[in-house]
C-alpha cells in the first residue's frame, strides 16, 4: 500500500510539468480562411493601452485595449475591443504597450468571445495577431515574414517588395539572431536602415486586399 501511495504522490507532482509541456505543444499550420471560420471577431486594430499584471517586467495576465480600424467579421459595430490573456504559453495574446510619444502597433486579429466575460475577447489556440505596417503610400500591409500564427497559405509567393513609412518596420540588430538576420537578408526581407549593421527595415509585405481574398468571403461580414 505504501508503494502505491508514493507512486501517486510522484504522479501528482509530475502533473504540472505535463500540463506545461501540453501548453507548449507545436500547433499545426492553419489557413487564413480556417482562422476566420474559427473566430468570432476578425478586425484590423491598433493598440491603445494595456493593463497587465507583470512579473519581472513580463505580462502574465490582464487586458489590452485596441481601437478597431477595419472590421472584417463582427456581430455588430465595434470601436474599441478588450482582449484578455492569462498565463504564459507559445500562442499567448499579449500586446506591447505604446508610450505617450508613439502610436500603438497595428495587428490583424482573430479572436473568440471570452466564455467568462461576454464583453471581452480571447485569442485562438493557434494565436491571435499578425503584424500590419503602413507602407509609403499610406496603405495597410501585412508584414513579411509573418510571425505570431503558423499559417499554411503560400505567403512567400504573394509577398512583394515594399517601402514602409512605419516606425515599427525598423528593427535593431540585437533583436535578430545572426542566422535569422543572414537568412532574411538573403531573401530580401530586410535591408539596411541608416546605420548599416545596426538597424534594419522590413522590405517585403502582402497587401491587405490580397489577405482579404485569402480569408475568403463566406465567413466575413464586411
């Protein structure tokens, strides 16, 4: 009997590790059309403010508030949305908080209604946000390479050379791993910005008109 009790105690101690491993499992690629079908809300939105509980300067729970710029799939007119997140995992839905001197980042969002609060939203299991930049013609453009959601669409074939006027298109050299930087340079995804070797700027994107076609017309309300 004592042997079984000890085994049970060891299994109970192992459960958090198993849960953490399940939380960080690899998510299979998904298409934009499938994302739209799974989502209750699909919008282009801009971060206005965040209210996060932080541990060691890392958000672990709380809400972000985003202004809707373009609605694609909505139940009713919406201007400001609350996106809630809790915990740390690979597909977490936290957003960078803009300072008083800068505009918030823009994202194409795929969200579900929060079952615990009908007035706010949560991210999908596959992720929630794709970075959107403003190009030199003042048009919204999906940044390439795409990060945040593992997409199955052939985005590399659709990406085009772009010039961006968006400050969020600029990336510091220390933000890129050497191998990542070299691969992006080789593919023309970034080019030097002002100080060669210190800052880079994204140079490819996909127009939101093209992205909207990939999302498909059936599930979209706008």
